[in-house]
C-alpha cells in the first residue's frame, strides 16, 4: 500500500486538528454526575443525609417537604467509555468524535424531580418521584392517612 505524499504543512494541520478535538467525548463521559444513592430516602433517614446525597433542595417549605431537581447520574461505566473514546480518537485522528461526541451527549443528562417529606424530627416519612404530565410515584415510605398531617 502506498502512503500519500503529504506536505509538512498538511501534516502539521492534521496533527493540530486532531490534538484540539481529541477528548471531547471522553471529557463529556468523565463529567457525567455520579449516580445518586436512593437508599437515603428510606423512612427514618435524617434530612441532613438526604441533602448531603441529593444536594440542596430547589424548594423547602413549611409543609416539611423538600423538592429536589438533579441530573440523573451515570454508572461507573463512564471511566471505561472515556478510555474507549480516547483510544478511538488517537486511532482515527479524532474522526471518531463525529460519532462519539453526539453519542455521549445523549447518555444521561435527564433531570430527576423528587419530593421528600419529613416528620417533626426531620426524618424521612416518604419520598415520591415527580414526572411532568404524570401523577407522583411513591418511591419510599407511605403517605399519611387522609386528613392526617406529618408529625
């Protein structure tokens, strides 16, 4: 197989472009948020543990409920994906970014909305997932009886 005769200038441009574009998909993979530990939503867990895992609530009201909105996290596979993207980048002079960058952009990134309600001692009573256009889905605990307030 004959190698095409490229000028030094062309080789420099190809090298510069490949160095500048290498790692976009790998960087996206590594910057995915970690998966949240939903075990903190079990009834009896203190509000501080919930906030430490899910972050500060978007809204915290007098009804003893917090509203959280966060990005759904990625599993440990993000490190393997980043390594694979990097190898592809080097092997294809970054041409693989045409496919891998949009592919990685489609992974995760979905917003999760959750309401967590506490008792008077600030321990979880129940939690529910809130999806736009759907009824809340109970995740943990039980709702208070009709007319009963959270004490």
